[in-house]
């Protein structure tokens, strides 16, 4: 019952954590993040942060582990940062970074432009797109939005996929007819 949520979270040097009622602000070398945390209280002492459930009800106890995970992600984000890598697969499919926009030419009659929200940066090397930022949730959402522009299709595998994603391929009509 809430074992992971009870683990103390060590705050590395150079990271400051401020707690105001339900609002927590984590500041580090890469920037600062804020989040409201319902149903839990935070205790900070000697560079260690502990998450406690406000009351004994099920909602508060279940939020304890979730809150600790969010705090750990915030601390890692302001110290190291987060990134997701995507791969553009297909003949003639390419991308380009213009300022804070990612311009994708991926088989449509027009280029698709994906704007980066504040705090997110795009990098492009050959056909590998890297989405970087300090907020894990936002990095994941922007990467999912880029992938949604042209999901990988199962016959030839063309589209935008995560670099560690495995696209299950289908045989196609001719192979199905032969079998």
C-alpha cells in the first residue's frame, strides 16, 4: 500500500524546492517548473523531500505515489532535461527546423508545420527528430503530436515513429493471395 510514495526523494545540489500550500516550484540549472499537488502534503528537511497523504482516504493515498513520481520527474527535468527521439521513415520524407518550428514534408501536398511550445526545442539530424525540454509531460505530448502528423503504416513502415518503436508489418494482398 503506497510503498513507492513513501520513499524519500533526495534533492540534488543546485536544485531549490519551494512549497506554498498545494503549489510546488522546482528551480534548477535548466529552468523552473510549477505544479499544483492535490491531496498531499510535502515535508522538506536536509535536502530530502517526503510526500505524505493528507488524510487516510483512498484518493489521498493513491495520489501519494503519483505526486512523488511527478516531483522526481520535475527534479530530473530541471537538472538533466528530457528528450524523445523520433525517426522519419520513407522515400522523400524529410524535415527541417526553422527557429522554433518543425517543418515536415511527408507525402502531403503541403508542408506540415509543428510549432514548439515555450520550453520545447526541436533538433534534426538527417531523419532523426529530437524533442527536448524540462517538462516530461510536455515533451511527451509534443512528440506524440509530431508522430500523429503521419503515423507509421503497417505495409511499408513509412511515417514518423519513435526510434525504439517496432512497427508490426502486414503481408499485403499479393502475399495473402499466395498463401
